[in-house]
């Protein structure tokens, strides 16, 4: 059985509103999907319907898609994204979750897995 799109969600993290698309059934394997540079959460729209038994949050990273831009005195380095992804997982109540990344999102996912391996069940 394929997973279905549920809804759009917003999270308040470190003074920013970050948007996400929620797919699948709560209680299934939690997954955070991270898009590439100058892309957005819709990157996963064609792939996710072919997956099953997952609860996926495809996040719009700061400055992308429906998420807010960082302040003018800030930047868009990957180090800030790590803390934001972990904060979103915390808000979802996910102590342990999988990461799915594309391009820049894959780099961020690998860094999260390396800095917080106790929280990551799978990395793709």
C-alpha cells in the first residue's frame, strides 16, 4: 500500500517558520526528507507515492519553498540546517528517525547522521 499526502505543516524553529509536506501514516517509520539547493519539498512528490509504511516530513529548508528566509545578517550554510532538522524531529516527538536526502539535502542528512548517530535509524 502506497503512502498518501496528508497535509502541509509549519514549524517554528529558532525564530523562523519552516514549512513541510506530511506524507503517510503516523506510527509508521518516521522519515525526514531534505531537498537540494534552490529546490523544495515538492522534490519528493513523484517518489513518495511509491513508498509504503513510512511517515514522511519533506521539509522546505529556510529560504526555500514555503519556508521563511533567514535574516539579512545570516547565511544559508548547512550547519544551521542541522539544528533546524533536529528541532523539527523534536517537535514531532521523534527520538529516532530516518533521513532521505537529495543533493544538498543529502549532505545535511549525512552530517546529521554523523553528529547525532543515536537519533538516526536509516540514511538514504
